[in-house]
């Protein structure tokens, strides 16, 4: 699920190349704003305390890594791969038990972030769908919610 998402309206080929979510968010500044808002919510809102507890005490490095990843994922510069290699998103999250609750907490924080930061409703909807798919794919903890076996990490 680490593929780049490109959301474009019907237009000429050159316009489609220029109309990436990265650019529609405002480029570097817009992606930084999205990432900072996400982590600010996680740190400030009591309802995200469990989610925050899964992260390092200081979020600067985590913020930077999410920014680098999202930059490329949203159709901008592939900064994460240039610095760290292939994202291997799921593998990098294996040390953390991610089940339905963790997925839902992460998504609740991201949905609030999208609602607060992304003004374009069509872009917000597409990003919500893309984040939801990725968040669901990250689950690696078997639960009683009948999670498909393909999503469970077997040790």
C-alpha cells in the first residue's frame, strides 16, 4: 500500500501531471501542515492518548518521517525513499500491535486532521479513502472482529 496516489479531475495530460494531491494540498507547506496538525491533535486530545502512547516520547523524528513519506505518496518528491530506501510500510510497523482499535484511533485522528486542514471536499474524500485503505492494511493483530487472515502477521 505504499504506492503513490494521484487524484486528478478530467483535464489535459499536462494538467493531470500537475494536479497531484501534493500540489493540491499546497506542496511542502501543505503536507507539513497536515502532518503537524495530525501530531498536534494526537498530543493534545485526550481521546488520542492510546494512539500517542504507541509513538516515541518526542515526535519530531516521527513527524519528519511521515512528512517525507507523504510527500512521495501524495505525488510530490519521493523524499522518504531517497533517504531511507523503500518504505516497506507494513514491515516497519510490525513491532507495533495494530488491531481494529489502533486503526480506528489513527483514522479518527487523521479524519479530524483532514476535516480541519483540507478545504477541498473532493480531495478530502479521496484522501480519506486512501488513508482508510492503508490504515486497514496496516493491521497485524488477530482479533475477534473476524479480520481476514491475510492481514494478520504470523510469527
